[in-house]
């Protein structure tokens, strides 16, 4: 069992629409932001095991390198849900918005 969470800086659509697009690999509504890049690097520095559940993946970035600074999509295992309070704090410190696929609401 896993839970999906996505984070980004700015978008054109509503959060649920953006989340659904990201699940399909479409980041066209998102802007590049150094805050997203910083958030991604902080996540991987703090929890290296997130690399396996983080999108865009290294493979994805070979085709779309700017996506690294557009969004972070996490598919957290039950064990990794313990990280969530700190992840949300990190997103807030970086002024990111997002969506919880589990709760079906903006975060």
C-alpha cells in the first residue's frame, strides 16, 4: 500500500487537475522554480531511500531535464509515511503547494 503526494511552485490548473496530469507524466502546466529544485535536493539529502519513489526519476530527467525544477511526485510506502510531517514542513519552507492523492485535497 502506498500514498501519492505531489509538490510544485505555480500552476495554471487547479491542484487536482495538476496532480492527475503529473500522474500521466504531463508537467506542462508547471513553471520551473529553484524552490522545487531545492526541495528535491533536501528530500534526497535527508532520505536517500526516497530516490526510488520520487518522480521525475533520473531516467525521466534524461528526456526532460527541466522537470527536476518543476515538480516532485512521491509515492510513499506505509513505512515512509513517517517522513510526511517533515516533508510537509520542507514544502512549506520552500513555498510549495501540492496535492494528496490519498486525501484527494490540496496540501
